[in-house]
C-alpha cells in the first residue's frame, strides 16, 4: 500500500514584501503555490499511490478564488482517471461555510465534514484501510476534538487526519499521547509549517507546507510518500517547493559599500532561493553605509543584477555596546517582563487581534522572541556612537 500525505497547500498565498522585485518574478512567486501543488499531484500519478491525503488549509482563505477551485478540480480529475482517491479536510484558513465552493469536485474526492467520521477503502493489494477525520467549520476550535475520534476499528491499517497543534488552544489542541491511545497506525497532521515526525510508532507526522510562504519558513518544502509493507510504515520526503527561503549572516568590520556588495554577491549563490541577509556587528559600519542600507539602495542594486539567489531583505544587527554591559541585567529583565508581555500585546488593539493574519502572526512560536530581539537591536543602535 502506498499513499501521499500533504498539508497546507495555501493556494492563493498573497506574498508580501516583493514589490521591489520584477513583475515577472512577482508573478512566479504568486504562482509558486500552484506549481508546488502540480508537483504534488504529478508525483501521486508517477508513484501510482492508492490515495492522497490533504490535511487542511488547502486554500489560503475560506473565501477561495474560482481559479483555485478550478485548478483543484482539474488536478483531482487527473487522479480520478488514474483511480486515485483523495481524502481531504479543511483547516483554520479554509474552514467550511455555506456557499463555500462554486465548483464540484469529482467523485474520487472525499471531504470530511464538521463531525468526526470514518471512510473505508480497500487498496489494490487488498489492505482494508480506515481513514478518520473532520473539517473546521469555524476559524478557531478550542475543544480537543481528537477525544471524539473513535478507537481503532476493524481495519488492517487506520489513519487519523487532524489539522491541529500540540497544546495549541485555538486549533483543536491535542497531546501526543491522545493520538497514541487511539491505536491508529498513522496520524496525518497539518497546520504546522515545519516538517516534523512527532512519533515513529505509530507514525505521527507533520509534512509541513508545500511551498514556503515567508522568510521564517526556511528549508525545502514538500510532502511524504508513505509506503506500508509487512506492517512497516516507511516515509519518503519529496520536495515540491519552487523557491526556498533561507537566512545568511554576514559579519562586518569597517566595510565600505563596495566590499559589502562583494560579500553579498558571494552569498547569493543558491538557485531559486529567497535570501534574508543579516549584517552582524552593524555598529562597526559608518553612518553613510548604514544610511545606504536603510534607504534600500543595496536591495535596489541587487534587484537589477542577475544572481542565482534573490536578495529578499537586509537586516542590520547592532550587537551589545560595552556601555550596556554596565547596566544591571536585573533591571533590563524587569523591564522586559513588564513590557514584552504577550497578553498585553494582544490587548493593545482588539480589532487588530481579531484579524486572522495578525492573530496567527502574534501566536507564532517565535513572535515574542523576534520582538525581544528587535527591541534589543534598537537599544544597541541608539547607544552606538554615544
């Protein structure tokens, strides 16, 4: 038996911060989620899988475009012609609602509804498979829905599909032991955009998204081909992403603009890569060089130069000034705890926090750490030269 497990296609992702790129490159980036999805479905055909599992957030928004719906319909029809079934749940981004879709998918597509249910199929090699799951019908689900999943049924192999986060109170929270206790053979997870195997037996797997969507979603993205032989589950990762996001740090001393251009050019050496470049020890640069960087003149330069990688952003990092080391760290810690409080940040503007894109960003695991680093960097820059 062989199946494909993918999640978080996020068709129609609105890539931000790319206005300085050429129109051609902007179009390629905006089409990259579609191309990554084509790579996924083409692989399902060439690998001759028995079925495909899509574990939520197929669309980037619950108000999915006609283009995205018709694209999926056409790709699903190709799978239908090859007798490949599709088992699909909707997640927090594309949660199901009335008048959700204007296009009907072919008969090989099985969409799980609000209540937990189980689909049954028998594969070409005679394996009786049970697939259990549910779709979001609202953006946030605070209940531990996994507790409603039935224990293992009378199947040769049972799969649970779940779009959720470990202990994430907004998105059908669960603990790993909750899944293990169900007795299933495989948990096809979605929601977290980082590829991760939470448990080997049973296999509890996040494939991550199929195309990185921003600078924090680094490394190649893709999905898993899962093969089951003699009751053993084997995973094979397949890359689908068109572009890979990456981060590089440059250490500088008293560099001129010319020397920085040379160093940056040397860093832009990986094809189809969007690079966030951190310039470390920026306090060593002259005021003129810093102004040149802050005016985005270096980025504009590289937008006109052909290099294997694409320079997405330059970040100036000002490291600790010796003067700051004299400050009692206790007072800094007190100020940090009082000011950089996640609940206080959420309460600053309830209307902003009500927007899903803002809320998802604030609830990201690295949000508070990034804010803390930005504050430290601003303080360090202020003290430079004083």
